[in-house]
């Protein structure tokens, strides 16, 4: 979808015109009241569910959640996946040509925020003729967008599902982002963000950034269970004490896993996008303009909420979700909160967990029932 | 101290001859029974306490613990600080000339283990005429050396203080080490470890490595209290929303802190040493040769133990110390265990905390009393 009207950004900059790539699943009903918008996190985009006929290996990133008969049932809902502004999966971003120069934006692509993304997504909803969304949903950074939607467009969001998210990053969260950014920015192949013109990619920086990320996505426990201190087979075959090889190469399975993840990521993810997305994470802090009072920040929201956290998620711990729940309750909002006992850390929001899936399914069944009853609203509808 | 006899290493390699830099504090008594060996962790060395007349700003790394009237009272004890083999603070290491080539060892310096360090330290004790140490002590990686001493030289260790340590690294611990190593190794200025010959230093890699380290040294809470989401003054002066500047430069205080720590570290720490020391951490696992049975691994130890952990230390959490305590108790060893409620994370072992210092002082008073009674031993002495 092409948008020619400039978009004013939080930073004061604006973007002249832009494209958003999106995918839809299911059928928009006649009342246009069954649309569910899925917001993505760092390493994802519009391709939420299913496969392409010509690329059957490329499964949508939330395919276990969205599809026919799945918790977000595309036999009932019209689901929209949209790639955010500044991303590298098709929407306008740092790799796109800057109309001012004809060359890729690179570091000149403006810094965007969660709120900017939401405004851009709202225009997409406009263009699709959807005045009111049955639900906005997202995990992690996607959950922040869902929260922002509920505050910026309260009349347009009937239900809001914020999964494994936080009302703002902690100092430790920002610290991890900063280390990842430094790894990228100090890679000589980054060239101040103009690496496209040099025909190179800062793969070393991207690899280190992704390795750091992966450590924070998994719980200490699941990392222990999955990898522990196991050595790679060819290593433990050696006759040296402990099976060690006494090198700095890959010896432990966990090293192999991280290096593989880093290499895979660096082969497709744009370094400038990494910077932009982590900065959007850093900046999101709706309470900032309200003297740190989250309840006041969320006061405009009218949606019915679902908040989900995972016990072993130390990146966005359950305590962070509870802050959101308490702020919503302080405003008299209706909130379903599930703290899922799952071992997988932050990654859990992408994985199959019976309890988690049951919570999502049951909550979306209620959303569907309201849509069918012609009352797809939360508080706003009732207040009429 | 120069050692000309080759030292066989765990890896099967050997080091021809080497020097260990050490410092001593206090006076060795006539019975040579009041010696306390301090083992250092990653970023430290022999300079444990005090200052040098010509460098008054260079305070020893554990000066709050060791000195006249301090918990490890140098009016009573003869304290030895020794820089480990492979380090970069004076003992033979990667920056030293390889006798085979006359050029710095660089990547040819052999991979050393905690046990190798202990054997090298034992030779130093021999050379100082100390048959039996009143105590061996250390924090973090230093605690691993203290544990290894108690098992490798049970008759030579009367007391053993292992602070903020673990019986082995977890997969997550190894993961953080691996990311730090990758940042260094993939820095083009690393030159496969031969950067000395190129007149450069892999500062970018060292900076990122140190930044990662610092995140794991501090608790999430103390980082929140110390830095939170505060913006640097010149930043928050800006009139943009939230005080943000919409850049990837330092905006948050936590970014400034990490960058400063990284830059400082890269100005004095050797990259090859970083690899060696983190690998020694990875490899330490005394239970490995005993089917994972830590009690069997620690069975040779005869010392009286002090084990200390800190509630907010998520790098080496209290659970890890409790594993040590339980294994020692299973062997009928005498153990004092203190779980100190301190907010500072892993860093707490280097900081002043009243409860922590009181525990250390009281335990070392008992060590001193035994030294004075001519019975500076734990179990071994009693078993005679």
C-alpha cells in the first residue's frame, strides 16, 4: 500500500511518502467489524501466517497462533499483518531509495517510534476501510504497539492483546540494546550506515547483536536443559581431559547454537533497521509524559484487554505485565491477565504452550462472539 | 618470581618457563602459618591492596577487604596477591615473548585452566617457603581457584573462602563469554591474535566484550536504581518529545556508563588474555570427571570453608553457592555459608556491605585464632 501524504513523526521529522507491505488472512465481514491487526516485534514482518505457493518453506512467524481453526481463527477474523516503517521486509525503510537523493536512505532514514508505527498502521486500516478493529494484538515490541493503539485510537480498538511485553524498557533492557548497537556501529563494514554503497554488510556486528539477543530471549533454565554444558560431538570425541579441545572455536553446543543464529540473522537482516527498531524499543514509555504515572498514560484506552506474561521471561518479566494490568484496573478497564508457567523465557510467546494457546483461543472466542453480536466493543460500546 | 621448570598444563601442552608477579602484605610469622593467598578474577591481578608510593591513584582491587585492621587483617596475616599465568598485568602471558620465536606469544600462548593456575600458584607458595596456607580466598573466578586449591592440595589449605562463585558455568554464562569472545575475535584489528605485530588493538571488540560483562555484573534492580531511564543532561535539555534526541548516540545514562566502562577497559586489557580467562571460566567443572557428582569431586578437600553469595547476583546466583555448600556438607566438611542480601548483583563481592564485611571479618578472626593456637587447620588437623 502506497501512502503519498507525508507522515509527521514524533521526532519532528517527517517522511514524504512510503509503502507498507501487508498480508491479510480470512474475510472481512460486511460490517467490517472482524478485523484483527497483528503487530510485529524485532525480527518479523507482515508474513504472520501460512506459506506462499512458491515458497513453501517460509512459514509465517505466528502461524501457530493465526490460521483456520487456530486461536486467532481466520475462519472468523480478517487478520492483517503489516510490516512496519523502517523495517527491512518490504515496507519503506533504510534500504529504500531516499526520494531526495535516489540512493538508499541508510542512516538518513528518520528515527521512528512505536507511536509513529501506530499512526502509519492506522492509515493502512483507513485505506482498507476499517474504522474499528475487533482487536489489535502483539508480543514483545508488538505488545507495545497494541498498547499504543489502545491509547492513540481508543475508539478504533475494541480489544487489545499485549503479550510478553512491558510498559517501558528497564535500564538493563536498554543496556542490552546499546551493546548490540555498538557491535553494529563499530563494525568497520557499517560505514556509518552507508554500507550499501560499499557493497558490504556489517555481518560481524549483526552476528554479535543477534547472539546477545538470543541470550535474552531464552531462560537460563531452558538454555541449561537444551544445551547445558554439552560439547559438540566431534569435540567430545577428542581424548583430551574433559573432552575439551583447548581452543576458542565452537566447543560447547550453546556456542554452536548462538553462532548459527548470528550467521543466519546477518544474512537477511538490515543493520540500520536493527538500530531503528531497538531505538523504538528504548524510547517507548507512555508514562513519561504523565510524570511516570502509567495509569494516567493508559487512561484514554477503552478496549477490553488481554495481558499475558511468562514466568521465565526475564527480558519482559511478569512484574512488567502486572504494572500494565494494575494501571488498566486503576482506570476501571476490563482486563484478563494470564501468567503462563512456561520454561522458554521470552521466546515462549512464539511457541506452542497448551495453557497459553488455550488462553488466547478462549479470549478470541469472546471477541468473536461480540463481533457476531454486533457489539465488538469494550468499554466504549457500553458507555454509549 | 621466575620459574624455569616447565609447567605441564591440563591441555597436554606445557609452558617452558614463566614469571609470576606477586605482592605481599603483612609479615610471615616464624611458623610460616599465617599466609593467605588471594586469587583474582577476570579483571584483576596481584595488586590486591594499598597503593604504590609513586602511583597513589592505583588502589588495590580488594583494598576494602585486605589491609591493616580490615577483614583480612594484614597486621595478623601474610597476604599474597598473585597475577595468574596468561594475564596481562605482569605475569607471563600472550604479550610476553615466546622463547621459541622472540615475538609475543599472542594466540600461541597455551589455553590455561583454573587447575593450571593453582599448580602455578603452588610453586609460588613453595618458593616463598609456605607449606600450608592459613587460607585461600577468592571471588567469582577467584573462588573457583580457591575451590580447586582445596581439592588439588588438600593438605596445604587450612581454610578456603569461596565468594560469589559457582561449581561450573551454566549454559547462559558460557553464552555471554562466547559473545564477548566473538566480538573480539571478529574485530578486524584482532588479526588472529597477532595484533601486537600490527601495532593495533582490537578496541571495538574489547569494548563490546566489557559492556556485556558489565551488564552481567550488575543486578537489574541496581541498574534501575543507579541509571533507570535517565537521560544525559545535555540530552534532556533538548526540546524534543520526552527529551529524546532521536539518534543512536549516547542519550541514556546507562549507555554513557557502559560506553565509558568499555573504553576504559579497552585501553589497558589484553584481548588474548580476555579469551584465555573466559575459556578458563568455561572449562572449570570439577564434577565432570565424577559423572557430574560435585560431592565426589570435592571429597578430597579437607579445609574449613566459607561460602558467600549475594541475593541479587544473577551471574553466579545463590543457588550455585548452595550446590557447593551441599556437596561439602555431604562430605562432612565444616562450612559457613552466608547469603548476603545485597542489591549490587555480582559486583557486590567487591563492594562494601556491612553484613558481608562482618561475615568475612568474623570468619578470618577464627582463622587467625587457629593460627595463633598453632592449629591453623580444618578437618585434616583434627584427623591427625
